C-alpha cells in the first residue's frame, strides 16, 4: 500500500504602519510554495509602533479590517504566525560564563542583568530568549527579546476578535532574518542587514553565534538608505573596534532596494543581496511585489517551532 506524504500548510500575517499582509504557504516534497498572498492598506496613523506606548490608535477600526481579511482567506479560526513592527520590540545579545539550571533561574538571571544595564521598567515586560554556545570560550550567549505586555495584548486582542489564532509573535526584522537564514554563511563573522520603510536592523554573527543586534529608525538627515546603513555599522564598529566583518548579507521588504542602495557602502566582493526567489517557489505573477512578503512568510514558518 502506498501512502501520500502529508502536506504542511502554514499562514503568516504582518502588521506595519501602512498595510497588513497575509500569506499561506505549503510544503510539498521538502519544497515550499506560496499559495496565497493578500495585502490590505491601513489608514495613516492607525498603527503607530513603539516599544512602550499605545500602538493601535483605533482597535475597532483595525478589527473590522482584519475581520474582512479573515473572511477572504479562511473559514473558522485561522492559526497564524505574526510579524509585528520592529519598533514595537527590543532585542539584545548578552554573554554569560555559565547558565543556572532551570528556565525560571535563567529568567531571574536575565532580569537581574537587565536591571543593572537598563532603565526599562521590567514589571510590564515579557522576556524571551534563545541560547547559543560560544565556541571560543564555552560561554552561553543569549539572544534576548523584550516586548511590553500591554503592547502584545493590543495586537493579540484585535487578532483574536477577528478570529485569527496567533501562535507566535515576533518582530518583522527577526522574521525577515529567519526567512533568509539558510542562505547566510555559518562560518566567520557575517552581518545581516534588513531594510524596512521606517527602520534598519543589523544582526552580526560569528560562526553562527549572535554577536550584535541593533535596530534604528531612519533619520531625516540621511540622504538615502546607504547613509543610514553606514551610521548603523558605525554603532557596531564603535563597540567592536578590533573585529572585521567578512561578509554582508543585505535584504529588504521591497525590490527597489537593489537599485537604490549605494554600492559605495561595500566593496563588490563583500556583500550579497538576498532574493526571496531562492527561498520559496513563487506562484504570483507580480515578482517585484514578492519582496514585500518575505517577513510574512518568515512569520508563517515560525509556527513550526513555536
């Protein structure tokens, strides 16, 4: 008797300041293929992302928009991974000589460290982390994510009232990185840059172990994305003056990035522009628009490990 291999279908949703994006992807024979993509414009000012402030200015209006989208994509409840604006979360990389045993003890150690180095009121902050092993000195490197519980509740509340079932919420930049992670070298010191409409993120890894992360809001005095990237790289070099980056991986949420990025920021042999078409089979005829959905697909994939 022959059995057909099961298909894996996943859905992702991204909320940013200008629109909501939805995708459905399917895995057949180890190959991912996009089935559905939809984009709905948002009124200006409806979503105003920030780490510890009100993000959704009119919940009822956003629920109506999400409910209409939900009726178009699924019947009944729809399980999704979610990309939130990067400005609504914070990430940092911290190294510890040794970790205590047990999740609660690790959390207490993280909170103690954050209280020493940050002025954030941690009483209302949700903290998550991933552990990596430093191959050089056997220390534990933690990628720590923080989000306001009130802000998370804002997003979860509107999604659930629209009959979506959010399984995993993460920042759009980390979901974008995860979408492209299989194309990024695990050897040497590499830097990934994610360019968004209003911000840019830098994630540096050494032999696949996190070393540095920073997201900055684009500043008005910069002439273009290249200037913003240059300033962001300066943050890294100021903290790590003796460490050289072997290769840069560049990605964005729009295809214009390839044409407008000043090549003077990097030498031609130092960087690689990551393309979504190398990660997933695209069924859409609008190829240029597909760059917009990379973070949304990353959100869908996040439900596999949540």
